[in-house]
C-alpha cells in the first residue's frame, strides 16, 4: 500500500471531520489548542445602541437567523445621574426576555451589565427584538448593546 500524505488527498478521497456524524445542525468544530476540540453551536453577535439611556427610547434590532438569544450585554459611554435606568429586552411579540439595570451611583464610561435570557428568547428567521430604556436617569449617555444569538 502506498504511503499517501493526508494533505495531498483530492476529490472522493476527502472526508468529513472527525465526529461530524454526531454533530448537531448549525454547529462548528472548535479546537482546544491541545490537538482536540468539540462541536459547538454557531453564535452570532448583533450590535446596536440607545442614543440616550437617560431618555425613554426603544430601538428595534433585526435578527436574521433562527436561534436563541443567550446573552445581552451593555456598556455605558458616560456617567448618568439621579436614578438607575432600566433597560428592557423584548421579543417581537412584546414578551420580556429580561431587564438590565444601569446603575447611576458611581456610574462611568465603561460600566457593563448583562442579562442571560432563559424564556421568551427564541427567534425565528428574520425576526427582531426591542431594547427599551425607561429614561429614569439624567445626563445624556449612549448605551452600546451586544446581542448574542446561538443558532438552532
């Protein structure tokens, strides 16, 4: 039997990666740096922002893929005052996935907070979520939002 280098295989001699038969749909193989790895669900991150977390504002964020929202994280761009601002994350049906409290006491640019929704977080293809601030705080400040979707 000839000694054939794996790197020189072509056409029908090529094969799928190890473990692909047991991998779930929309998963990718992630190496662990030690010569192995595991199959994991694909994740997508969507970025948005509230123009002013201290004003009552709602933004609509398109979600083009089916899956589950597994985390929503925020980062404040300036300090806010007077009161906490509550940010509500909802699906397109208006059901709340969770809330994030943006604290005013000691607030500063770079403050982060997050929520990991466990209900009402399932998205269909070409769906959307809303991110709403109650506007209870003072001092104008942008709030950046990162939404993590795990594809199903």
